[in-house]
C-alpha cells in the first residue's frame, strides 16, 4: 500500500492568532482605562470616544470602498482601536469637528494612504494626535478638571496637567519639591488633568497585565521604555532634585504608560526581533525625557514614538532574529 505524501509551501505550523483576535484582545485591555475616563470626565469622555470611533470606522469604510476599491474590513478591529486610541490622546472637551478631522488624518493619512493595515510605518492614532496638537494647540491643551467636570462637555472647568505645571514652575526658578501638584496616589488612581487615556495609571497597568497574560504583546518594549525613563530621570533627579522631577512623577504623568503599553507596542510600527524591541523602547524613553526636560512641549511621548517608528525599518535591517536552523558556534 503506497503512502501519499503531501507537499505544500510554508507555513506548516498554524497558530490560533488572527488579526481580529489580537485587535479585540487589545480592546479588552483598554476597557479599564475607558471606564476610568468615563468616571473622571463623564459625558465629555463618552462624546469624544464615540465620535472618534464612529468617524474612524466611517473614514475606513469610505476610503477602502470608494478610493482603494477594496472590500471594507470594518470588523477586524483595527479602525475601532485607532479611534479609541485617538480619543485617549485628546482632552474630554475637544469639539466634535476637531475630533472628526483627527480621525480623517489618522485613518486617511496615517493608515490608508500607505495601503491599509500592515503597511503603515507610523502609528495612525499618534499621527492624528500630533496633527491636532500642531493645528489646534489651544483646544488640545485645554484640560478639563476631573470629577468636577463630569456633567459638562465643551464648557467644562479646565486646568493645567501636572507636567505643564512642573515645566512652567521649574522654568520660573521654583524648586520641584515646593510645587503644588496632585499626590502620587492621586496620579496612580487618575485624579489629575490630562487626556482621557492618561488619567489612571492603575487602569493602564491592569491592561498591561492582561496583554502579557494573553501573550498579545511581550514585555520588551514597555519595560525598556519605562526602564530607560527611570534610569535617566533618576540620575538627573539625584544630581539636582530641585530642578528635575523624580522618576515616579515621570512614569505616572502624561502619556508615558499609555504610550509604552498600547502605542509603542503596535505590531506594524515596532521591530520584529526582541533585541530590536529593546533598542526601540530604550530610544523612545530617552527621547521622551529629552523632549520633556529640554524641549518646548511638556510632553514628549507621542513625538518620541513617531520618531522611532521611522527608524523601525533600519532596526529590522540590522537587528534580525536568528534564522530557523541556523548553525552557530560548537555546531549547536
């Protein structure tokens, strides 16, 4: 009896991971942060989030169907995640028309102009966020006061973020220890001004735990970002604690945790190898600190990630994973 041998091209080992599974896994990890943003900012958070998601889905459908002449893929979760992350990167009182412009830039320029999912070199949500920050700096730096402004939207009471307060006060010659900012426990729980996704470190860390447990991401990028920020700001703080903030402050404020966990770990715009991820994350951390401490903007996470997105092809070229079956020293 002859045995039939079937020969087929690779891959020969199939996994359970799909685009939809990974995207909706990220969505689940973002739910604690969404709940926290609604708790602290109420109706504003709901309006901003729904507008960003619906407009992102709409632009994805229109561009895919009528410009790229392809079958729309609204249910793979990518446009939904882009809309949600865009919402997490803006204030809760941002006017609807500005949010829609941000979605158009994020989807139309940041994603679909390069051919859609898997082809974009830059994180689409960050492309939209930086465009809005440069185009509408007043609206993008007007931060509603948490809890107080839960029942208001565009007419909410506003104030500065801890990063902006510290940057301004230190620039005026005041000592860091004497600046009136929220306590670290308030920052950890989210009671401070900022974008929707920046206000609750505990919620972001819960999302990180879920992503790691489900193996949706690895630890390399988040740990290298937070580690490099901790080391660099720690050295500066030890040298001059009056002029530089301590590492805990930098970790808990701004988009540090949101960027390290959910933005920099994007599959398409981050390196393939673990060594490349460590280089990528370390440079993001260093650039963020440099922009925060010495730059014109009190926050630098978005710019740092986009800058390093541009270097990903170069990192992938020179830092490659070991080839399967490659012979190394001692014949192993």
